[in-house]
C-alpha cells in the first residue's frame, strides 16, 4: 500500500512524437494523456497524423512506458 493518492510525470513519448503526462493513482490505476489526445479510433485532428505524415502509434493501456512508471511508483518488480 502506498501513502499517496496520485503522482504524475511528463515525458517525451516517441510513439506519438509529443510530450505526454503519465498519471498513477495509489490504487494502481494508470493513465496517459497521450491516449486521449492520440487515440486513433477517435476523429481528432491529432489522432489522424502528425506533421510530416507520421501517424501516432499510441499503445494505450498496453504501453510499456506507462506500465514501467506505474510499477516503479507502486514499488513492484
């Protein structure tokens, strides 16, 4: 059990070629701001393509970076 409610960090995500915020709650849930912005199932301009024609490749809940940050913050190995 952790003694905090929520923690966050901002990183540069290569998958979406932009800065995203990783958010971890003390109960073990984790979210990434890039998923909402770059979700390719939604019809947002950001999700369609980045300048230069590169399409974002957000992994959503299965993102290894998000999982690693969550595990680090919760003290899991």
